[in-house]
C-alpha cells in the first residue's frame, strides 16, 4: 500500500496537439528524482476523456517502461461501462501496471447493488491492487458509505481516492481504514485534514509542479511532525485554490508552462485560461516564490 504523495500526472502535448511522449518520459524521471511516492497516469488531470485508446495505451506503456520498477505506476482504467473497465484493467495489468484507479460509473447512475458489482467485476478480473475513485463533482454520482464498506472487503481493493471534498464523509469512511484498505486525499486543499483521520497520503495535482514539497508535507504528517505538515498545507493553500480556479488541469498546466516546464496546451473543449483567473494564478505563484 503506497503512502505519501502520488502525483496525478498531466499529459504533455506538442504544439500541434499530439502527445509529447518524450516529455512524458522526462516527467516520470523528474518525479522519481524528486521523491514522488507513486505516479498516476490516465486520471482526470491527464485529460483522459480527450485521449484516444491508442494514446492511452501508449502513455501507460511508456510510463511503466520508464519507471522500470523505481516507483509504483497506477493506471486509470475506469469507465461507466463495466465490461470496458474490466477489459482495460486486464490490459494494463498485463502491461505491468502496479495498481489501477477505477472511477465510480458516471452518467448511468446505478443503484447500490450495481455500484458494488461494478467494482467486484473489475476486481475479480485482475490480481493487482485497485483504488476506488470517488469524485462526484465530475461524475454526478457519489459512492455511499454502505457500498464502500462492502467494496472495501474485496481482496484486491486497497483504497479510495476520496475527492468529494466532504470532510464529514471522510470522517465516516475513515472507520473502514485497516491494514488492507486506506483513504487517500483527492483534494489538495484538505490533504492534511484527511490524513488526520488516518489517511495514508495524497493523490495530488499540486505535485505536478511541487513534487518534493508535496512529498515532504505528506511524509511530515506520516512521521509525526503534524505541525510542519499543517504549516505547509496553509502555506500553499492559496496557490492550491488557484489551481482549481478553472477546470483542472487548465491552471496546473498553465503554471507548469509559466515556470518553463513546456508541457503544452489542452485538448478541446478545454481552453486556455481567462485573463483574470490567470492573473490570480500568477499572483499566488509569486507569493510562494514560484515566479
């Protein structure tokens, strides 16, 4: 079970909109050198809805190959179509993924039994760890505590990326934490509060640009220096909020480009930032000496 900071990696593009696979390799190595504890590819921040299946497969293949066992690679394999989620999960396991991130089935809006059996079907098909992804702001569906309590008992389901932003729900699901199941923050603004309830780490957008700092914050809490962790959470809070002032990953890619990381633009319908929100982002970057 991974602890610490797992980056929700962006997908870099060339100017013509094609995937920049060389930059992807560069980012994988940079994160390993910076102490990132795990790398998630093909998540929300990767603009997965705008990638082709061929591109997704190549991103997964290259990430696994480049990491070469030096850090865990988690691959997003979820879908609102259970059979596709199962097939994708089997494929990425065969590629050598260390774990999978499986999102709650969106749009269909299934009932409790459907939710459970969606995850059981996928988990039964593979032999590597699975993290449930709960992000109702994106999917329009939230996993219930009762469903998660049953899902968490599956031998292959080891954690949840909890991105509802609801600390009351976090408190409730923290009762499910044990040696075989843990909770990870999917919201950079409440990473330390979530860890205070027993969470094991962060699946982070912030880590795309501040990998060492995000790792240090998580490990400070894990190692008992709660004061340092809390101070770091507060220090970066305004910048974190600015990273979500427009739809993720627009601001994080803008910030990365502003500091010279050259990760490219976005796939439509995502679009460059508005002038006022970009100005806010720049202001918060200057406040923490990123610019």
